[in-house]
């Protein structure tokens, strides 16, 4: 099952996504499936150019990132692997959806893509055990943890480097009930492969991350956890098109723009 958030020019709505790639259609739902019971309305919409897919969720609370959660990525950045999850926050204003432009800030010259599996929390979660952690998940989506690498190196913390507007593309939809123990995570820039890893290579798996994070923060429905990126991160510049793909979920595509 795939759940999308979309618009045809009116207020955002939710829908089930059916069909093969390139021939999808939407079965419209009532309400917001993260927060309320939903039912099909009976309306079906073809996924055409008149339909705009939106970020599948705008967190009302927070986005929690996990740094250096793949050994090879830690090594390429010249860092040690953390002994416990390395956490950072991104504001909900960083979220954009499929095909929305990644607008490069004027104050950075070295912005990188980071392909990631993202977790969307479905229940209020505090101090959950690893064994029960996945019961708290609404579903999974694709994320690109856009990072101003020069600013990350210059600042003593990562808020500016990772929290700017548009630095968290997510989409194209949510897949509930997915086994995420060993999924391929890739990134392409202008069709050229950049990143290629598997979630089985994570230092800390998804259940461990949820449990650990819930000891620090109360997780609320709609919160997003970015689970880390495999090796191969690299720069994006004006005119690029970035595609991030997670196996069994889909492709998140965003153009890159630097305004004059």
C-alpha cells in the first residue's frame, strides 16, 4: 500500500496509490490517515501533470536526523563511527515535496545530497523498547538530507547547515508495513549514480533508532526520523536534478536552483 498527499489546485488531500510506475492512479481518501480514520471517497484521479504530489507529511513537531549511521559514509567524511546514535534536528520549514526545487542559499557554496530512508511516526512514543519500536511507525518514505557542507564544517553545530528552508525533500509517498531491514538506497544526479547502499549496512537499525530517540524526545504522530546516508555524498549545483530512490518505496526527484 502507498499513501500520497496531493493537490489538483485545491486543498491538499490524501489518496491510495495504485498502478505500475508511469501508470499510477489515486483513490482519494477522507481525512488525514496519520491522525484520523479514513475511508475511500469513491473518487479516482489519474496521476497526470494536473496532479501535484506534495510532501507526504509536514511534521507538526520535528524532524530528527541521524548522523554517520553508515560506516563508509563516516569514513568518507573523515569521522569515527559514533558509539551511540548522533542526533540533530531539522525544522518542519525545511520540508519540500517531489519536484519542488531545492533552492541553494546565498551563504553556502558547497551543498551536498544525502539519500536516506525516512521513518514517519504514527503514535505518541516515549521510552519505547527496541522490541516494540516498529509498532509505533505509520510508514516509510524517501528523504534527501540536503547539507551545506562548508557551513557544517565551519559551525560548531549543524542547525544552519542542515535546517535551512528546502533542505529536507521527502516523498513521493508513504509505504506502511514495509520490512526495511535490507533495502537499497541510491542517489543519482543528472542520471549519474552517486550513492548506492543498503539499509542492512546501518550502524544502528530502525528499531534501535526509534527506541533511542524516544528516550530523548517524546515522538509525536507525523514526526520524521532520517536514518542516515550511505557513502557517495557529493555536491549539487544550479540546474542539477537529484533523484533519491529507496527500494520498494519509490523515487524522490528534485531540481536544484540558485536564484540570482
